[in-house]
């Protein structure tokens, strides 16, 4: 009976997710866009949860993999490289237009290589030192993207890359509305379904890894690395695998972001983004998939919801209070309140952080 009940709940939840954007778009496509961006943050949070939540490695430069995936897709799906290198015109006379079946493996593979390059020099670092090194790695990637326009213009520097192709699967172009009979499905709703499908696949992958031998090895390293090494776990390779697997989610998210926005610049991959992704994982619940998803959805939607609240307060104050500054203040206060009330996260794992069992005293 419980199995049937679970299947019914799953079907109802799937139907609700499919119908949600179709209902919300009646109030404006801006709300569907917020939902789509929130799903991208869920992908990023799931990737960082592998590194921070499962393996216990504090990574403050995760946005670097986001940037690697975004720039990879932007260069392969825009006319920028085609215009920079004249020789490409002979090979690709119509420009570079990379299909989605090639984009996702390339973004995942390139980001995984970047993850290994980051993880290899940091294998002996822990805690604050690891956080500082990963923070520096994230900033290095952003600075490289910002300055890689001389002597050869690769990234177009701070001006960013535009004219990026939208995602497409065969005849279905996500950048154009889809007509189903007389019903029109906007482009932003199609992207929502694409991101939702990627999130579902990612959740399945993360759950399978969590319950596998690799996931248990990561958690052993998180709880006590010395004990894990004594039990025969290859901590070096497990750490590198955690960095690489987490980075793949960031790379795919970046490629989807570039296609969704149609324009990227180094400012989209600042330190603030890394801090927000870490906050999503910590506030939701380290190492717990439902908690990570909840934290990502809340922190991705909260700034947009508070935008309206801050605007109303600014109007009431006669313009003396700046709405953008007030919005950041409200977000910070909300995060502080959550951590004070729920120090282990909004939806923590029942196992993680549980106190060690105490010996039973003598009953005599």
C-alpha cells in the first residue's frame, strides 16, 4: 500500500510541476523566468553538495565551473570565434552552431577537467585554507575571462559575448514559442521544462551516488579523513572524484545559462554567486538532497520576491531608502534568522551531525 501511495504522490507531483509554468505564465512570463533561473541554481547547489555536503570539502570557487561551461557554450554557439579566426570560415561557412547532444558532454567534461586541476593542488588542505585556495581559483577564472581579449580576442573581455544560439533538440528550438494546436507555449516555459528534466536526472544521479560505495567513502572522509584512510579508502582519488563530479553539474548549468540568457559577461560569475550557492547548500541542509533543493529554490526566489517588498518600502519612505540596498539587507536578515532558528539547515539529514551514541550506564 505504501508503494502505491508513493507512486500516486510522484505522479501528482510530476503533473503539478508540468502544469505549474502553464498556470504561472498567465500572470506574466517574468515569474516563469524566475522559476527557470531557480532550477539552474538547484543544479548548481546539487553539484556543490557533492563537494561540500558529501565529501566535506569547503569550496568557495564553485562559480568557476559555472563560468567554464557558460563560456564554452558561448564560444561554440555564437559567431565570435568565427569572426575572430578567419580560417574557421572555410571549415564552418555558416558559423558554429553546436547541438545540445554535444553541448552537455563537452560542458561536463571540460568542467570536470577544471575540477581536477583545482582539486590536485589542494589535496592536503582542509578547512579555512581550502576555502581560501578555492576562492582564489574562482577569482582567477573570472579575471582570465575578463582579460582574455589580448593579443587574441577570445572572450571579448568585460564586454562579454552575445548573439548566443538558443538550445535546440532537432526541430524544437527553445528560443522560439511552440504552438500546440491553438495553444502557445512561450520560449521561457520550454526552457523551464528543459531545466526541470536536467534537475530530475541530476537528483537521480546524486541519490545513486549517495547510496553507493563512492558516496559512503565521501561521507567517511567528511566525518574523519584519518579514520577513512586507515580503513583503506583512497582519500586522494575520492577527493579528486568529488571535485570532478561536482564540477560537471556546474559546467552543464553554465551552458544552459548561456543559452537561456543569450549573453554572458565576467560580471555574471562574481564571488557573490559563489557565496550564494554555498549558502543554498548550508541553509538547506548539508548532504541532504531535499534540503539542498529547498534551500536553492528559496534563496533563488527570495531576492525576486523581496524586490517588490523593498520597492513598496522605498515608496512609503518617499525615496529616502534605496530599494536595492534594502533588498540585500532583507536577504541577509532572512539568512541570519534561518541559521539561528535552524542551525543544521531547513531540512537536515537525520544522520549527518547526529551525536555519537552514549554508553548505557550500569543499571544496578
